[in-house]
C-alpha cells in the first residue's frame, strides 16, 4: 500500500484536468476546508457513489487503562463517520479480490516448495 502525498495528488489532478497546478493547489485545500466546516456545523455530506461523511456524537463511557487496569472516564466527543459509496465499494472489492488471488497463489507456491516441511 502506498501513501499519496498532497503534492502527488495535486499533480495528478492538474495533469488530468489541464488547469495550472497552482489553481488546483488553491482549490483543493479550500474544498477540504469546506468539508471540515460543514462537518463542524453538524451537517451530513453526501458525495454520490463515493460515500457519506457524517458527524456523530460518541457517548461518554468508562474505559480501562490496560497497563494499570485503572478505570478512566472518557468524555463524550464528536467524531466523523464515513459510509462507503457504491463506486468505492466496487473498486475496493476488485482490489481485495485481486489481492486474495495473489496471496492465495503465494501461499500455494510456498506449500509446494521443496524446502517446506510436511508432517
């Protein structure tokens, strides 16, 4: 899995849509800022076929510190929930199916290896 930087994403967008890179560089952060502002207002953002961003309130709860086993109060907080849209779900299914095929082939190859110990 690769990590895509903002610079790489901006360069790709500029290449595909033919505006100048500096125009894309100005528009992209503004778009993301608008998403953050709308979620901050409690609004739901729906991008057809991509997915839905929604602000949710996570209730206060009692948790436990795993080292000390001490009970700790965790306050209520707002968080963002993302529900995957149809096109993304289809794309991810295709990638995971291809990955499963590659992993399955690798596992089969290693089990047929002459150095593999059999009981």
